[in-house]
C-alpha cells in the first residue's frame, strides 16, 4: 500500500509542477479511493 501511495504522490508532484489542477484533483480522488478500498479490506477481513 505504501508503495502505491508513493507512486501516486510522485505522479502528483510531476503534474503539480505543471500546475494542472484537473489532474491534481483526479489524482487526489484516486488516493481517496485507494485509501477507502484499503479501509474496506481491513474492515471486511
């Protein structure tokens, strides 16, 4: 999980340098989705 978050953060930082707001928001949504899925796995198992 930590690896995935780091990869997403790296992508976000790369796009953030271009100040592409839409991409940043989309990436943030992906992070929230990943965290929600992870929490779901924890609660269901």
